[in-house]
């Protein structure tokens, strides 16, 4: 009797997981694209506390609205150049000439509303830093408590989370502060990207890596997960 091939002997993977050419099991959404695989393995879900990176992530999630994230990812270096590496202190000073320059930049998404939103949000980011000391201290206040997260995390659990009570609260609070293009779904995508939650599926090789990174991050003692009372009252 002929021996079964190695591929024949490998058990099927649960929905939402795929095995790459390197044998590594990953979430399906990276699609095997090299740049997307690198983003999935090395960045998505890793906790971030650098203010400029946080501003970049929330702005790019706004630009992504209506588009694929892969499109934004492949234009990210162009975005960084166009928006001064998302130094919100510099972006807040952009004027009409900068808007026209950006509208002529084929390397980014040339959407006037999103460009104006990024400039507006830069000023609002400066206000948050003035109030909270950093964007990191503000954003990490919205980290979900472990008890509010799914007990097991499969594809069905992920699809049930286009937004959460915490992302709704973050969206409402940002909008009250004058931010735009920060709806609850966009805010949840931001929370996934900056590591406030770990939404790699169970069975994905990166999930445990991100869990360990989040544990180390919390042990640094820089987070205060308690939400301001006025924000808690807005959840729902």
C-alpha cells in the first residue's frame, strides 16, 4: 500500500485558519500576501504606546473605511511621508496648501474629507495630550476587562465583534472631543491593530506571541484601565 503524503496526513484546520507554505498556521485574512503576512505576524495585535504610532493607526483606520486594509498597508510609507510620519504636532499646522498637495499625491488615498479629518484630529490629539499627558494614557483606559472577552476565540467569535461596548464608548468620547471618522467599528479595528485586544484566532501561531507581549506590556505598569465615570456612563 502506498504511503499517504504528508499533506494527506495533516488534519483539517478550523474555519478561519490557514497553513502557509512555511507550515505556520495563521488567521486566514492575510491571504498569503508577503506584506500582509509580515503585518499579521509582526505587528497586528502587538501592544503600542508610542503616541505617533497610535495617531497613525487611528488615522489609517479612518482612511481604510470603504477600502481594503491591504490597499492602505501598501500605501502606508507614502502616508507616512505625506503626513510627516504622523507627528500630530506638525499635521495640526497643515493649511490649505497642504490639503491641495495631498489631494495631488497619488501615493495616498486622495479623499478630501479624510484628509481634512486627519488634520482636524491632529489638533484634537494635541488636546488629549495636554489633558492626559499622552495619547497612550488616554486610549489604554478603554482596554476591555478580561471578563468581557470571549472565553474561546474562533472565527464565529471574531465575526460577532465588529464593535464592542468599549469601542462604542471610545467612539462616543472621541466624537464629543471633536474627532471625526472614528465610528465604533473603526475604533474596534484600531483597538485590534494597536494591541488593546488580541483577536488572532485560537490555533494561530501568533496568538500566544501576542498574549505574551500583552502580559509584558501590562507588567510595565504604564496602564490605568479604569474608565472616567463620564465615559462609563456612555457605554451602550
